[in-house]
């Protein structure tokens, strides 16, 4: 392998219901980012069906790869690329296997080094497309499957200081959306309804034993109780008000825990990533929090908040710089996480 002036990484992401391939230059410039979403296939089931997801990944992976290479003008992968990366966890095993196998095979065929990426590190690294991170940093990772407060003492170092004890933030949006009759995934539509409503219903925020942990299942139950109660009395509910009140409670919970963590850990930088980072109410609240504590803030761009391979390429570049490569015998790790502090 000869040293290249620019390091291009071909990255794969297939942990849930998006099949994606991207070419990322030097960890912060997107040359291509092709995302094939399967959402429509899963909607009729109200959530991701793992078996269906794997089959779709298998159908799409070669097409998104070809397109990602074409769009980035990569015609000679061995000469132009520096490495190949893929998500190896956390996620659905059958889904992860497709992207990981594609990545390892591509690396082997073109004699390129292979880099395994943690999906959560990918979400956090989406911030690198905006500006470089300053350390120590506190990352707020909120997605459909995860809700974590992560302490980053230095680059590419992640320690969990708080996590959800039950539902993830995005999962709560999806479940409450379902109660209100919305399709999966409901986060974006909930946000739109919330914008039309008033947050005039009190839904309680759970208090957890560890100050930095989250719990959203009680919140979901209180929305369910509110809706059932109104049903029994044949009262009409204002769904927009329910959405606004629920969203306010979720945002307040995230901000409350993040603020407590800022006070204890004193980071210089805040990072916001994960699918729920697309939520405008959350973005406004975290911007306000960062201002209050005079912290630098980087939010994942809304277009890169959900699952995509570009963020995996950004995270892979950090491993590339550190010389952290993986063997081609690497397996998936569906319940991969960071260690708890
Ligand atoms: O990160 P992501 O694409 O997939 C996982 O790794 O889980 O996150 C998807 C989640 C879904 O639960 C979806 O409802 C939620 O992100 N989401 C939102 C918004 N956009 C997506 N939640 C609240 N507000 C949004 N605007
Ligand atoms: Zn994700």
C-alpha cells in the first residue's frame, strides 16, 4: 500500500433498514452517499421485520456500491481508495452480515485494508462533516435503537455515562406515533404534528437511579393512558397537542440529563447525533443549552442524522489515522456497545 495524498474510504452501512454505500475523502468530505431505504416495506408491519430487511439488503447492496463508486469517480479502487469500511454492530445480525460481507469481500478483491466500524461511533462522526470536534466532548446519541450520553475524553474514545433503561428516544416517538395512528417511523410526522399543537398536557419525565440514565417507557404508558381514558369517555383528543406535549417531555428529559452531565464532566464541546437529532425542538433546546454553558456545539446535519454510510466513512477515517484495521475473519457483533464509565 503506497501513501496517498487524499485518503478515500469506501464505506458500507446495513445495520437496520437502510442499505448504503459511500465514498468519503479524508473523513470529512462526502464524494458520494447512496442510501436505499426499505421503510415502505416495513410500514405495513409497524416496524422492521429482520428477515425482510436482510433480503432487501442483499438485493440492494451491489447497486448502491456501484452507484457510490460511479458518483465518486472511482474507476480503479485499488489505486484510488485507501481502505474499505463497514458497520459490524450494533444492529440486526442478518442485516449487518450483508454490509460486512460486502465490505470484507471488496477489501480482499482489491487488496485494501479493512476497517470495522461501530454504528454508534458512525452517528457521532456525522458531526465531522460540519467541523472538527474539540475535546473533551460530550456526545448525545439519540436514535431508534439507542439513547446514550457518551463521554469522549479524546478523539475516537467513547465511554457511556448514561443510557436508556427501556425504550430508545426514537422508539418512544415511533410507539407513541403508533398510538396516535401514524405509520412507522413516526418521528418526523410527530414533529410536524407537535408544531401545530400546544404542549398543554403534563406527561411526566422518569427519574432514574443513575442521574444520567434515561427511561421513556413510563412516558409512553402515560400517553397510552391519556388516549384510552379519553376513548372510554368518548372524548375527542387533540392529537397535535398530545404530540407537542410528548415531544416536550422527551426533549426535556434529554436536556435535563445532558445538563447534569455537563455540570459534572465539564466538556468543551457538545455533539448531537442519531436519527432523533433531526428533531427541530431538540436541536433548538440543545443549542440553547450549549449557549448557556458556553460550549461549542456540533449537530449532525439533518440529512445525515439518520442511517447512512458516509457517517461510517467518517468514523472509519479515525481508525485509519490510528492504524486500527480489522482482519477479514471479523464477525458481526449485533449487541456491540461502548464500555460504561
Ligand atoms: O438513527 P436512525 O436512522 O436509526 C437507528 O439507528 O435507530 O434513527 C431512526 C429513528 C426513528 O425512531 C425515527 O422515528 C427517529 O429516528 N426520527 C425522529 C425524527 N426523524 C427521525 N424522531 C423525532 N423527530 C424527528 N424529526
Ligand atoms: Zn442508526
